[in-house]
C-alpha cells in the first residue's frame, strides 16, 4: 500500500496534540492519534531529539549510502507527526511550549514524576491558560503510591507487573515478551483515554488530567491469568506455549518443523483427533471434555507430541483448515510480511522518506479499518526539528 496524500482526513482531523514524550509508550499513543488524523507536534531537544533515534542498528540508509541517524526503533512510533526543536530547559523554550499548549487540545508527556513542573509545563500550570486542555502523563508507576518516584522502563514493568512470571518454559527463567508489550499496551490505553476525555470535553467544555502508569497497564492486561489467581488463590505457573485453561492449545513439533494448535471446544477436539490419526482420543473418558483434558494434560500432551513427529507441517495445517480446527503455521517475519494476508490487509505500507537512499521506507500499517474515515499515512517520521519554522509561523505567527 502507498501512503495517502497529506490532505486526506481521518476521524480526528482538526485535533491538535502537543507531544512532549519520547521512547515508546507515549510516542506510540501519539502515533495512533496521528494515524486517526490528529496533528501531532513532537517537541524534541535541539541536536539530539528522541532518544530512540540512536537506538540502532538498523538505521535508514541515506542517499550517499551512509547510515543516517534515524533508527528503525524511532520510525516504529513516530509517523504522522511534525517535529519542533525547542530547549524546554531554557526560559524562552519553556515559554514557547506554553504558548503552543494554548493552541492545542491535548498534551501528552512521559517525564518522571513532577519533572515538568519546574518548567511550568505541568497540568496545573498549562490548564490555567487552557481550561479545556486534556493532559495525559505516562509514567512507570503512576502519580501516586510508594513507587511513584521509580523510573519506568518496559522490562521493569513486565517484571513488576507479573507477566514475566507467566512467560517462558516451566523449568526456565522468567521471560519478557519479545517486544515492549507493556509500553505498547500503555500507549493504547493512553490513546483510548485521551479520546474518552475529549468526548467528555465535547459534552461539558471541561478538560482533565489523565494519569497512566506502565505497571497499572500491565496489571490490567493480566486478564484471565490474573482472574485465575484472584478466584482460586493459586499463583499461575509458566507453561511455555501451553494455555492455562484450554488443552490442546500450544505448539507441536512435526517431522519437518512446528505448528500451532488452538482447539477451543470439545467438537473441535474430536475433529482434531481424527485428522491426526488418533480418533480414539475423542472417546477416551480422560479427554472427552476440556475439563478432562486439563486434568489429564500430562497424559494427553506426550501422546500428541509423539504423533505429531510422524506428520508433516503442510499435511497438518491443510487438514486443520479442511476440518475447521483452529491452528496453523508459525511465520518468521520475512514469511509474515510476504504473505498474501498481510498484503491484502495493508499491514505493510510504503511512505516517501526524502532522506532514504530509495526515497521511501516500508512501515507497519495500522490495523484499524474504518468504512468512512480511513486511517491515513500522511507524514513520514520527522527529522529532529524538521518543522520548527513551519509550526512557529503557523501557530504563533513567528517568522
């Protein structure tokens, strides 16, 4: 898919967001809002910019064949934004940001607890001049509690928030998820909360302050495993790729590779047993119902593992599809992005990028599909300060 022209409108067209954030959680939130049409003004330190610009390799390859200072990490969370370079530590810089905040509907920041108050850029200060302002702070542990002062990093939040105790092999060490999932989920909660606060503002004219912590976010999406503990009092165990409540729901090794199986009910299990050549399992009283299979997991899984080693990936995947049994292949990223499904769903998009050797970059698409106001890809992730003059002229009338 090729990016739309900058004139395309989304559902948040006309909304202006002042983005005082960096790294991943809050920038991911502002990118989501930007994808939906909002004008995102990203404030960056002159000459340095967002920390993630240097979090490579890989970097964008420049016209001269030399790597630029724009990393893939930075690109992942900063499209559909304009960058203005301002030193907020200087009185003049802080005053400029305060003036910009008056012209904005939303401010999003992820400084440490109280970090912006000394510049007069906290909610209490900015809301005096802009009472309708929606102001969202993203921190590691939130604004209250005994750990509020602690720094916030995805790994720390995954560790403190319990997800690492659930992830990894039963006899292995606790494992983090392969991407910064707590950061990303926190960004999604933040984007959702901002939009809810804007609806409240539409009804009442009242702005408000939003306090979101990485750890709170992680606790919230423990979902079924968190509830398993709260209901039973038993601490969940790491099960590798197995499911705590459904059997069989995991990875199996075939003779030539691995597949996933996600049998969600008893009728699926009957069809699954037949297609792998063990129809008798569906009649075995130890395995007929999911509750039985959970109780006898240690007997069933070794039997299935032995059988899968006699089968090929292609045969198993094909048979599951033909018999309406959930499961499938495990893609590498090259296989994923080359797949017809990803192409059909426009989950890889190409955007013009003047600094790149090829003149464009490929990016991961937004998964939301609107019927009337589609997501747009209007602006490439900006260079640090790329739009400084443009923004000052447009919003503050400065030449």
